[in-house]
C-alpha cells in the first residue's frame, strides 16, 4: 500500500490504463473505468460506508465569495454552484476555520 501512495501520481498519469470494476454498476455488471474514476468511485463508496461523505460546507468560495460549495464525488472536490470553482476538502476546512477565528 505504501508503494501505491508513493507512486500514485505516476500511476494516475498513465495513458490508456483502465480498470474493470462493478463499483458503480447498479446491476453489478463489470464496468470499464479509467483509473481516476475507479479511485474516486471507491473513495465515494468507502466514505458512505463510514459516514464520512463531505456533502455541503459553510466555506465561502475563494472565487466569488458566496457560500455555494457542494461536494462533487466525481470531481473529488467541492464545486461552487455559482462560479464553478473547484475547492479541495482541506481548503474548505481551512476557510471555515479562518472565518471562525
């Protein structure tokens, strides 16, 4: 597992790498996914199992300043419903902490 964490950026950059998985198929049939979508699908599934899905946040969007960030599992980021800016989970948490003082 440590090897994968260390090499993940190189693995995700490989062209043409696909994974057959049933993680997203409702009828449990194998689905061909790119490795990034496969990883995001598993992350989403595991977050649901341990009740750790981000959902919405009270953080302001750094782009437009509105509180319109919503978690998009496919993107792996919060996405502003107003301006479309992507904000990481860590950045959103830092925004909330900074505003709270």
